[in-house]
C-alpha cells in the first residue's frame, strides 16, 4: 500500500477545515490562519462536526457550503497570514506564470524611494538598482530558489553584504514562509522528475491544490519547466473532488488574470495616446526593465569592490588614529607653506595673462572635472574607491585628500560646488594669496571629513561613505565672511538703496543655521554630510583669524625700522640713515593714502 506524500495527503483534512470555517464565517475576522492539520486536530474536528457552534445557534443560517465563505480573501495552504486585498505575492501557489528570476516580484505596494534606499544601502547604490535587487530576492523567496545555483548569475553584480542587507530587510518587513515554498517547489521538481523517469509523459500533480497556473520558473538543471507549460497544463482531477479552497483559489486566480490583462490593456492605450500626441519623439525606455551588465563590466565591478565581507574588528581609536595623525601633520605643513610661500614673477607663471586667483581656481575646477570623468570610466573604479572616497569601516589617510576633489553626480553635486568655488574662491584668493588659499581649502576639506568619519565611527555606523568638496568650500566661504564680518553685502543689488544690506557675519550665521536645521531632519530624508560642513567652517574661521593676526603684525612700524637701526656695526652709517628715511617716507605715504 502506497502512502500519499505531499499536500494532497491532507486534502480531506483541509475540506473538513473549510466546512468548519463555512459554519462560522459570520463570526470570523478578515484574517485567516491556516496550518497543515495533524491527525489529532482532524480527529477533534470529526468529533465536533455534529455539534453546532455558539455562532451557528444564535445566527440563522441562510446558505451552506462555499457560498457562505468570504468573497475576497486570498487563501492558500500553509500560508501563515494573508490579508484581504494584499497585492504582494508571498506564496508559491500564486506565483505568476510569467515569473522570471531576473525580473523578480513586487515586494511592497510601491518601490523604495531614494531616501529609504540611502538609509538601507548607503550612497553606493542607486534607487533603481536597489529596488531591482529587492524584487529578485523576494521572487526567490516565493519561488523557493534562494539556494538555487542556476539563478545566482542574476545577482553577481551585487556584493554579498548588499544581498544580506536586502534579504534581512525583506524578512523583517515582508513575511514569507521560505521553507514551505522551497518544499512545494521541491515536490514539483520531484514529481516531474519521476514522471520523466517513468516515461509515461504524465504531468505531475499540482502542488498545494494549484490550478492550471503552475509557476514555470527559469529552466533548472532538471529540465523541470518547459516553455508554454502555463498555457498547456490542465488541472488534474482530484480523487477527493473540488473543495471550498479550490473554488476560492480558482475565483481569485481568474480575478488576478483579469486584472493583469486590464492593466496591460490600459498601458498599451496610454502608450498609443502618447505616440499620437507626440509624433516623432524618441522611443521611451521602460525603466522597470533590468539592465544586464556585460561580463567585462562584472569584472571591473568585482575588481573595484573590497574583498572584506564585514568591517574589521577594532576599537574606535584604532580606526581613527592613523588618519588623525596624518591630517594634523598635513595641516601643520600647509600652515608653514602659507607662511613662506612667495608668488612667482609674471614671466615665470604658467598662464601669465590670467589673474592668479582665476588661474588657481580654474586648475582646481579642472581637477574636479577630471575626477568626475574617471568615475564614469569603469577601469578607474578600483583606484577611485581606494583614494577618492572616504569609508568609515576602513578610513585611508590619503582618501581624505582625494575626496575633497571627488564628485559622482554632476548637476546636484559638482555644478553647485563649481559655482560656489568660483564666486568665493577667487575673492578670498585675491585677499590672502595663493599659499594661504590652498592651505585653507585643503585643511578645511580634510578636517571636515575627519570630523564626519569620527562622528560616524563613534556612533557605530561602519557602512557609510562620503566624498565631495562641500567641507572645503564651506571653509572658504566661512573664511571670506569672517574677514568681512562687519561689512555689508547686497545680492543682485538687493536690498535697494538706501538700505545697507546684510553683514558678512549674518551670511555666516545663515550658513550655520541651515546646516543645524538639516541635523534635525531624519537620516532617510537627506544624504548631506552636515558634520563635514561644520568642520570645514571651523577651519575656515580659524584660518581667517590667523590671516588677520599676520596682517596686524606686518602693519606695525617697528618691523620696518628696527632691523636696520640695530646695525651699529655698519661701516657706512649714511647708508643706514638713508634706508631708515626711505622706510619712514613709505609709512607716511601709506598713512596719507589711508586718510584719503
């Protein structure tokens, strides 16, 4: 005697449970919890069958059988909990006939937006790519192919860490019985394999009472699913007859196919209407289509990624100490460079016909554009990921300097920095000179990144990364406004005369206030490194203060007179007196000009 194996072995018990549910449908809530009944549970149902529930005694019954069941709930065997009207497929039975692993299944009623993707994966992954990964993994959970090696090629472009983050998010927010779905798929594979082995050409019984919509997955090594199975297969007649669950499933399946057909028809009509209204326009590309990467692109991406599967285990000070020492040493060397730098003569300059400020800022903008072009070149990804982006897990000291010239987006990141650097950088350069300007820019950018990375490491966020010149540019802005903190500025001639405008200290306070406001926003609503802005502004104000002190010391008359007057051993005393007299004339001339 052969013992039935699989879902069909429980069909009689399921029918009894459906009858019990139909008697008490008026007292049930809009949720249904089903499990595969055990023998003890079946025997208890058989013993209670002659009795009427309290609900059936109090409420007159107007119908019997499947007609008394709710009309809309999506039910499935072994489903833990399914809510009425849910559009997210979570059970193997309802897998669409056109399911493909590289496309996946919708995991929520809507895709994640850019802010949610940033909070989940960080800035290294775009919104479309992140949603595609979540759809693929959700489809595998439903189809029972999470561990199938035949479909892993569709996720080779994603790192193991990214796949782990996506899978953890799905398991937390989209409950799916992965073990049950994998078991149902295994039963289908085994049944079809046995049918092929017998050579009788018989179709395998539908798993879990599925109708003609058995899900044809991608071809596996067993050749289980053939092209067109969804259209050719017919439901195998059950020896137990059609249960109430079969009727509900058939009705919901028909509704699903009707809805899919209606949505496809509406989409086709919209496209035809758009083509009729916009003749000659470029063909619209469906953004939902998955973009397959070439093998060469896979190779470059793999080389550009780190081999670490998890951040190295170390204390916070061990992670930050090397970069801190290098940046502090570099800031000291830059201060010495600003003190002893002397501009070259005009004939020795590379661009003698261009003002020094414009030449310096133009060269920095050229570096911006060069690094941006390298980000668009896949062979350069390995170098850029090492020296032009700062990561909290493994902060490299040289990356703090390269990241101050690095941008990945043009209109939202690079272009605003170019405009701000040209507007404020050239003015600050004219006032403090090239040496002090370069020292202020680099020191503000690197110290801003150090402040940001230190904050993230102390908070335990080891999956973040940052890049961009915003900290350095905020340092340049703060230095210029601090030097002119008591002066008044007008923007495009506003406010009109006789009003004086806004003081430089007011603009500096406005910049600080905007960044403070961004600190109180949720991390899912922005991706701005605010801490690096504060660090850059602090360095800019300090640099401006040092420049003011240097100008005060240089303006004292003693510094021009004492060195020559102290030369008591000069043989030519007339020469010394002549030099002192010339210095006095120069100082008096400066004073007269100042009075004018």
